[in-house]
């Protein structure tokens, strides 16, 4: 077939064919990528196959009625330019009437697409124009859709309803056969909702209108054919979703029903959203079930471990009790032996005493008988002759009766040999498994501090059951970075338990709820035997959190966290840097103007200004938080602050970029830096000034400690160590260093100050009222 030969192609590929006819053969071959000798007409048809399929699907959606969602049937052309099936328009009118009422009185209805009100004349729907062009397009579309088994329409019809494998395996009988039993169905018509065998299908669905628009699928049971019908309109299938009422509705519900003013959505949109939500919830549920399974497995494992531990503890209990019983039996036998031995010894001693008494008694009885016989003698001569000897023997026996009668010890009766096991009974009655000791309590009033050490004291009411203490501490940051309560096993960090010095622990064991630092910053001192401990090497002027843990074999318990702070770094005035006209006294803590003091030699480090006399502390600070106070006394002209070592010594401090000061000049109080000043409101009787240098947080603050008042704060980015600096023009100053910061200073948080930037240029790097 040549390029000039006519081609019979579907109507929507004519424009492709037209372009091919007008093009040159070489150009066509190049554009289509044809092999030499291949028919261009075949190339056109092949190239347009994909486009044809896509356009047919798109065209079908344009030819679908918004009410019945089928191809337009006898479409009416509405005044608003939209179209509607004649039968669907009639259904709209019927739905607006009461039961049994005629549609003739109805003179208007709304377009289902744009809500435009369509007015009807006396002819009703017959008075509206037919959309003949649209009907012709539908006819051509239907002819194209049945052009073959692989046509887009056929594919569309087959994809409209896909039965499940369970359905396809079930035998479906033809519902139109008159024979018994009916033949097996080969197709199910979704439009007719009937299953047909091959013979009945050819008889009932010829290849002509209107049967060409029916949808045929593989046989499915009748119960799966009938869609869900509307609750308000029994003969209408649901085809949209009311978002307001969360309910499936039909088109009539939206047009004339109670859902006309509600928000609606297409079934497809609602289907996708609900499916997505369900899939997401299902995924979460599956994940939750997996977590529950893991949790249950852990619980089962714990139950098994409980069984093992219980059996172990029961065996241990029996062993311990058997040992106690064995000890009691041994002690019983030992005490019984002692009682028997003591009995034998006492009875032997008493038997000897009885024998001695019996012998003495026999002798006395013989003597008594002889004396009584002599007393019966009446003859005086005979009596005197015999009685003298007997009288001497009786007198001798009476005199020696204490010697002859043995001593008797009544304690030998075993009455004082007592058994008292009341204390042991109480101990036995108190037998129980060992529990963790009671938490200790830090005695804050007994704790002491220096600039680099803190001694912590604590007490415990359960000391007899405590094997050791553990001290934990960290810097208090003032931030709310709380850590949760978690208890670590000793087995996680055995190397720390053996250490004698404070070490950093990657995981804090038994950190109580509500602390202020991450677990990585805690220091731990284990195996403390006393009720106190001194921590060395701390930062000066810094607040710390301390916790004491009491430990025994059963576990441990923590004290409540306590905040303690180190003192500031102490310093004195450096004589090498003091102006020649200043006198240093009071062990380097007081400076006063002394015009007669001119014997000091000049050095580059010494202040040398004219009219202002400066001095500096003997330390340079490069970290930590430090607080000192200055007593001004009666001086009315001074400057107090800090400076770098490189600050000029021959000019006022604060007039360069290397120094920051609080200054008084008679009745004016200012803060000064880089030769810029700012007035500060202070109490009229300011006699003492507090200075807080927080080097790590880049702040220099001034306070009135007598009135607990914050005066001003410099925001400084420190790049070098700084030195406390003092300057006077009259009288004297006294320095109080090494002090703890007062409790009213809640550093490092910012506080309100009493600056007045409106009366003086604002200084870059100086903090005004916050």
C-alpha cells in the first residue's frame, strides 16, 4: 500500500494519517524509525495504537452521564451547555415529586454539574433540545470499542470488574437457559446483572446499540453483581460519598435530597484516602503487635527468670535456715555438755562436804552421849573425877565447831545458772531477705567549700546494713535538660567500682528523676566508707549537684540532689602593677591614695596615669565563675572592673577595647567600655559593689549586694585571660575576694538591670535593660 492510497483508520487517527500523506517518504521513515520496505500505513497504525487506547479511556470519561455514570443515552442539551440523559433528567423530576404525584407541575430543576436552574416550558423535558452531536460521538465511540477482542473498549470492559480467584473457581450457571440443568455461563453482564452461556449471550447481546455499551466480565456469582443501593432511593446505586454525614449516597441525594448542601466527594477519592488511612493504621497496628510480641516475649522471659530466681532463693533460704538450725543444734549440745559437767563438779564437791559433815556429826554425837552419861552421876566424887575430862573435850569441841563444820556455798545449788535467749529470739524473729538501704541525707549545714574543693557530709539511719557509699556530682548548668530515671547495673561499669579517684561514667547508675545534666557529665566516686568526702580539683565559683548513694548487696538508694558551690578564686592586689601614688595595706586587700609614696620604681606593668591611680589583682582568669566585692567607704571617684593584660596602663580603664568598668564620678554612676559610657541608676548610699565574672558564659555583672540589686551586665566575648582592675581618684578601696556568690544571684540566667541607655549612647557589647 503506498502513501497515496486511502487508509481506513479510526476517526481519532485521521490527523496522523493526514500528516503522513503530506510528508515526504524519507521524512516519514525518519520520524517513524521504519526499516526500509516497511509499510508506512502499518507504521501509522502501530504508532497510534497506544495513543488510541489512551484517548479512548479519556473520551469515555467525557461521555459519561454525571447521574447514572454510564454513557449518555438520548442526551439533552441544557441551557448551561452541560448534557444529561433524558431518563436521568426524568428521574430528577420524579424524585422531586411526592408519592404518586405527576411531574407535569414541575417547571424547573438544577443542573447536576453546575447547579444552574433549568426552566421548563409547558412541554417539560420535551421542550429541551437533544444533543445530537454528542449522541453521534457516542455511537462512533461504541463502534470503535467493539472493533476487536483486543480493543480498548474490550480491555476496559474486562477490567471493570475482576473477580477473585475464589469466585472464578466456582461454577456459575447460565441464568437465561430454559433447559435443566442450565449450561455453564461464559460471561456475566454487569449492566444486566445476569450471567449468560455462549448461546444465550449471542441471542441477548447482539453487536448493536444499546447492547454494545454493556460491560461483560468473567462469570461471577449473583451476590457479587448487585451493588450497594442508596438508603433514601432504593433503585439508585450509590456513586458518591457525603463527607458531612460520613455516608454513601447517590446522585439524587446530592441533587434533590437531604445532602444537597453537604460536602461530597467521589468514591474513588474517598476510597484512596480511606485505603491509605487504613493501610497506615494497619501498619502501625502490625508494628504495635510486633512490639507487643517482643514485650510479651520479654515478659515471658522475665517470668521464667522469676521462676529460676525464686527456686534459687528458696534453695538459699532452706540452706541458710538449715545452717541456722545446725548452729542452734551445735550450741544446744555444747551448752548441755557444759550443764552436765558443771553438775558433776558441783555434786562431787557437795558430796565431799556431806561426808565431812557426817564425820563431824558422829564425833559430836559420841561426845554428847558421854557428857549426858556423866551428868546422870549423883556421886560428887565420881562426877568430879570423870566430868573434868569430858568438860574439857566438850569445851574444845564447842570452840572448834566452826572448824569442824564445813562452809556451805548456796550458789552451788545451780540457781544462778540462767539461760536467756531473748536477744537471739528477736534476731530470729527479724529474719527476712535483705533490702536496699534507706536513702541517705546530705547535711548541707555541715558541708564546707573552698575555691577548688567541697566537703560533703551526710547521715543515714540504716548504717548497719550499708556496705559502702558512692558520691556522684556534676556542674549545675541552670538549664532544664532533665534526664529520666534509669537504673544501671554494676555489671555495666565494673571498672568504675574499683577506682579510688573520681572518674567519668558514660552511664550514671541510678540517676534520680529531675536532675539537670546529661548522664555523660556526671563524676562518680565509689567505695566510700565514711559519712563524708572531700572532692578536689573543682572549678572556682561554680555550683555543683551532689548525690550520695547508699549501697549493699540488695541494691542502692540515692539521696535527694543537693546544690553546693565553690568559693571564688581568692586574690590580692599585685604590688608590681600598683600605681606609685597608691599605698597597699591590710595584707594586699586595701588600696588608698598616698601622694607621698614616690619611692617605687616605674615598670611597664605598673599603672602610670596622671590623676587616676590604678591597681590590679595578682591573678589572670581564663575560666569559671568568680565573685568579689569592693568596699568603697567614702570614696566618690573610682572605677572597678576587669582588663586584659595588654590594656594600656597610662589611661583610664574602660576607655579602650581591652577593659570594662563600673565607675563613679562624684554623683554620676556609669559603666564604661571602649571610651563609651552609659548611665546607671544606683541607690544613693552605695557603699559596696559586687562583681560577678562568668568567663565561660562571657558575662561581667555588677550588683548592689546590700540591696540584692542587679545593676548592669556586659556581654563580652573573651579572647584572653582577664585581671580584676581597680582605680581611685580619692580616698581608698578594700577588696573582699574568694567569696561565694550570694544566693540572690541566679547565674547564668539574665536579670533586669538599672541602665538608662536613653541618656547616653548605647555601647556595643554592653547589656542594657533586658
